[in-house]
C-alpha cells in the first residue's frame, strides 16, 4: 500500500477515495440528525454535482497517467 502512495497518481486515487468516503459519511450524518433535512430534489442535485466533480477528477487523473506514459516512451 505504501508503494502506491509514493507516486503522484496513487496519492490522487487515494485522495479521491477519501473524498467519496467523506461525502457518503456526511450524507449519512445528515440523514441521522435530520432525516427531513435533505429531500429528494436536494439529494439528487447534491449527488449529481458531486458525481460530476468526481468524474472530472478521475478523468484528469487518467489524462495525467496517459501523459506520463507518453513521456516515458520518448
């Protein structure tokens, strides 16, 4: 595990996983504290926005990985 975190890409993947865990934990806390606090419309908007953010985040990691592979082949 430590070898994966020593690379930039491994760190970015770990941080992305951490962000997802924090988001899910936050939703769970809100659901327990105030179940009526986040209704369906807000939940869809919040989850959709977070999904788009994470999608762009992981796409940018993939692009950086491809650039690193391309530089290594030169």
